[in-house]
């Protein structure tokens, strides 16, 4: 190798060493000294002064060329980093960042939201499931390039609370931006599948301030669930209840209002959805998202530190069976997880009904219930449920697959609330002198026994101790009578609902009258009794045993086909 080649090689090594960041300063200094020494030994001996000057020019050009090459290749990475423009928000959540807005920010936000909105179809629930499933699949299983684009997509809107025009950036997947059906046309579901109606709210929202209520955390996640038997909304955030307009206001940010096509839901907080006659007697409430600066937002007059549950005591609540099936059991499921730290807000609340079940409500809540209708004061909460949870179509029952509780837990709750002593019915063995106790549910109106005395005499001859009782408004006293018995007998009717107070393995005897009540008798009492570990028997009345035989001839249509009447 010639001296010229050696010299060029040394220059090349030097140029490389100056552009690689991992070369240490000591290594560079050693290399420079080495090159200077080689310069004296090689350049001075091999080249003339003219050649040395010419070679220096070429070296300078080579250096500039290499520098230009690096500049071209690394130009996309040499600009200012966008992360340097970010600064932490004044909110509590570190996921929120603020940065200087551009002229097209609002337009980008609107186009982004419009392109990613998902509207539930008002068709069948199967079609809704397919639409939602396909939307989620696209966001979850996209290619790496598409996935990175979705993950890095930002929703940008104006933040009115900042001095300069700034924007709030949510680093959330746009797949979560699902919209709900408009409240003016609530969805109707014919099956029992749970369908969640979720407003497009993020877990990190700007704080909303109120002069009377003070500053609250407006992290709002309203979730309304529409089911076969009940609709309910579970809400957290700045919640304000106006009983005069039957409205639950949820203080939200402008981004939620902008992102949601509908901002309100209509709820009838009674757990017998599908029964039009019952639901017509239930007051409708509106759950509404409202911006913190809105003029319609009411000011808090009473602030509460515990959650609230709003439910209706309307519908069929005048019937003892429906009071338990439609209100008490769903109220137990909804409020029991709070372990008493919850307050009840009652709409359609008649004083007689509240007084009748005050013992159970005190057992479920440590706070005085509020009749919320027509109130002029504004009650404010941080968490509440509008409506009652009922996840099964079975009557007077709890589905343990969709609940942490069993019907056994509910019956234990009743025994504890009313101080009922017996948990197990009597066991009769050969030679035992114990006699089972029979209670006959008496009725004075329709479907009443006309020979109660004869029934009592026969029962005593069979070895029973007999009690004849008629239900009244004193639920506590009547519950103690039922709990003291081993057998309960009565004609199909609301009075048989008191079987909930019977001890385990007691016996229910239902007398089924003529008139096509077989389905009701089975649905309302036979199936629930088995779920309560109560043994079930029934007796179907024959035509000749009915008092109607004295009013109509044997071939009359009333007796031949009473179901038409």
C-alpha cells in the first residue's frame, strides 16, 4: 500500500470518528496526535507543498459532503420535539396535557369525532351486538401501522378556562368513543340481554366549579344499562338533582357535549319494564349531561357525602307481591353493596308505602330517605344510581349468575331486619310429640275460603296447630307469625308473598282457583318457593267446589271457559 493510500485511510478514520457519538474524547485526542505525527512523517516526505494544499481542499470538500449526507438522512429527526411543548395540566390526572393550539384544531376535532362515532342501530339486539363487536374488533386487531395510528390519534377541543387558546388532549383509543341512542326515542328490547348505553366520557375531565357547591371533581362516567325488566344509570361525578323538573344533571366538560350526539337519557326507575300499565304509573326522570357554564345548571343547596339511589314507589306498589318483586328485592340488590352508606331518593313515594317498609329501608340505609318529588332544593352527590337493578325475568327471585347474592341471602336479610328467630322448619320423627304449626291466609274479598272453620277442624284432627291470619300494614308483626309456622296455606293471591318469612324447608300449599290462573300461580309462587328452599304443594279447585256454581248454571261459559273473564 502506497503512502498516499495510507494517508487517505487515516483521514477516513478521522472523519468517521468525528461523526459517531460513541467515540470518547480521549480516543479522539489520541487519534489527532497520531495523525499529526503521521502528517509530519508522510505528507512532508511524499508530497510537495502544492500537492499538500490541493489534498487539503479535497479533504475539506469530502468533510462537507459527509456532513451534508448526514443532514439529509437525519433531517426528519432534527426538528424540535413536540413533547417539549407539553406541560402538565392543573388537574389531578397526569394523562391530561396542554399545548399551544393551531388554527385547524377545532376542525380536526370535529372531523375526528365525526369519523369515529358509532351509533347503535335501533333494530334487534343481535344487530347491535354485531355492530359493536365489529367496531371493537377493528380497533383491537388492526395491523401494527394502523394500530399505532389509532393509539396516537388525539381529540382536540378548545379549553375555555385557559388564558391562551389551549386544547385538551386525550391519549385514549378512538374505539371507546361510542354514542347512545337519542333519549327522545328510547330503545325497546325484547330479549333479556344487557345492553350498555355509554356516553362518550373520559375518565379524566376538566374540573367544573360551582360557587355554592364548591369545586368538585367532574370525572364523569355515566353508564345507563337497558335490560328486559329494568333500566338504571350508575353515575359518578358532580351530580345535581332537581326534584321539581325530575332531572338529574351531570356536570360535564365541553368535550363530552361535543363528542356526544345525545346527552340525556329517560329513565323510569321501577323494575317492571315491559308492563305498560305498571310503567304508566311511574314518573319519568331525565339524566342529562350539562356543561359547567350552562345557564340551566342549578346551584347546589344541599351537598351529600354518601352515594344515592333514586327509585320509584309507584307502579303496582300497592300490591304486596309487587312491592317485594318490583321494589324490595331489586332495592336489596342495588343497595346491599354499600353496606348502609347510601341514601334513598324516592319518587312516587306514598307515605303509607314508606311507613310500611321503613324497617327494611332502615336496614339497608343509615340515612333518612328523601321524597324527592316537587322539591325546590337541589341535592348534590358524587355518586348515585338512578333506577333499580333487576337482572332476571323470574319473579321474586335472584339470579346468582349475575349477582353476588342469592335468594338465601335476601331471606337472611329479612330475618335479621325483622328479628325472626326460626331458620329451619320442624322435623317430624316417629314418636315425636312436636306438632307442626299451620297458618291459613285469610281473604275477605275475592278468592276467599267460604269454609275456614271446617278447614281448621280438619287440620287439627291431622295433628296441626292452626293459626288463621290476614295480612295488614304491620309487616313486622305478620312476619313473626309466618316465621313461627311450618306450613302456610292460602288461595292464589298477594298474601302468599309472605312465604318469604317462612323458615327453611317449610311447606307452601297454594289453592289454585278456576279462571286460568295456572300460569300466574306457577310463575309467582311455585317457582320462587323452590328458589327459597320451600317445599311446594298445590290444590286446583274443581268447578263444583267454586261458589260460582251457585250463581251460574253448570253449562254457563263463565264456568266452562272462565279465562275469558
